[in-house]
C-alpha cells in the first residue's frame, strides 16, 4: 500500500499556499496517480509527483477554501496493483 504524508499546510495559513509532502509506493510498485480533496469538495488531480516515490506539491487556492475558517485536506496516492494510501491534515484559512 502506498504511504502518503502531508507536510503543509498545517496550522493557520494564508491562501493561496503550497501544499507539499511525500508519497512512497510499496516495494516493487510505482505510483500511478495522486489527487487531493478539501473537506467534501471535488477531488482534484495532483500532477507534480514522482512515480517511483518522493515529493509532491500543488497550490491550495481560494477556490478550494472560499471563506476563512477550518478545513480538512486529504491527499490520495494510487499505485500499480490497485493499492492506495492517503493522509489527512486539518488547517485554518486566515481571513
């Protein structure tokens, strides 16, 4: 199963901001896709990731977080063989 970790955003942040982290496939596998979701909003693809594992990034925008307040970010990673992993972090959008 792929392992995903979110490094940023955490705590109180201004928007837009970068979301960064690391995703690693299980041994002998490669990542086939990544995506993110804020709260229960739409799932968006993440294009900036390394298929063999490593850092990923994307920008969180006002479209993701339209109002100041608390938000939950979930990042998903799929891998060959059909496995997937995810991580979730809470953050607060500053006014």
